């Protein structure tokens, strides 16, 4: 019989959300870094709050599941850490984008 904790939908949803956020954020950054088009920074400025909201909501639900499914605490915490690992990358990409725009005198 399959264990219920192996099938926690929120864990796979959290990991997938983290992957999508990472791919979209990295794509926006690389597109800006390669092209130098200032309007792409505006796209990134809209993406960051959207990603924070969606990932924050999923992280909150994930932590609520931690209370109800104590047997799966390792899987839930691992999913939370995967989601939280996007934060330093987003900060790095935002900082690098600002540096690139200043270096190339890009006006928005």
C-alpha cells in the first residue's frame, strides 16, 4: 500500500513553483543582460512581486501542512528550502541588473 505522505500534492506543487520561478526569473535576467533593453527591467520589476506573492502563498500552505503531516516533515521542509533558495538568486539577479544598467547607462 502506498503511503499517503508520499503523495502530498503541496510538496510537488512547491517544487514545481520554485522551478518555474527560477526559470522565468533567470530568463528575464539573461534576456536583459544579453540585450540591454531597459524595458525588460520593467518586466522583471513586475515579475518579482508576482513571484513573491505566489511563492509566499505556497510556502505558507506548505508550512500549514507541516503542522498536519508531521510524518512527512523532511519532505515538506526540503520543499520549503528549495523555494527559499530562490530568494538569494533573485537578489543577485536584481543587483546585477542594476549594475549592468548603470554600466551601460540604460534609461528606463
